[in-house]
C-alpha cells in the first residue's frame, strides 16, 4: 500500500503584510535627489598598497569619520586605492572638514564627483 499525502490549503491574504512591507521599504528609501546632492568628497590619500590605505581607514574610523576606499585602475600606472571621507552638497561644506583633515593629512583635497 502506498502512503497517501494530504495537503491542506490555508486561506492566504497577502494584502496586509505586503502593503506593510512596501510601506516600510518606502520609508527606508533614500530619495534619488539626496544621492545626487552629495557631489563633493575629500580625498585623504591614495596608495598602490591596499594595506597602507587600510591603515588610513582605521585611523579615520577612530576619529569618527566614515572613510571609504575606491579602487581605481590607472592602466600603466597600476591599481590605486583612494581613501575618501565625507559627502557634501557644496564645496564650501567640504572645505570645513578639509581644514581639519589637512592637519593630519596635508595632501588632502576636495574632489567633485
């Protein structure tokens, strides 16, 4: 005798949970204009050695900055690891942080995205 399988179907009403999920996602979304508005960053350093870039990132993290590394292939010059901080709408806003960053990293400069 072959065992039989009984499947019970439950009533499924996805409207409420789905609507709540979409609402939560919409509230968490960053408007596109906010992403575009961050047009300036400060380039703190650039290295061909990723370990050196990681050291700078650690130093900046300890100071409360939120650094990021961009990997850039410069062809014959090789791969470089650029360390950035900030994200500003205007160059004037970036200048305030640049003045502080330059105390420890004198080669820092503002870069327009």
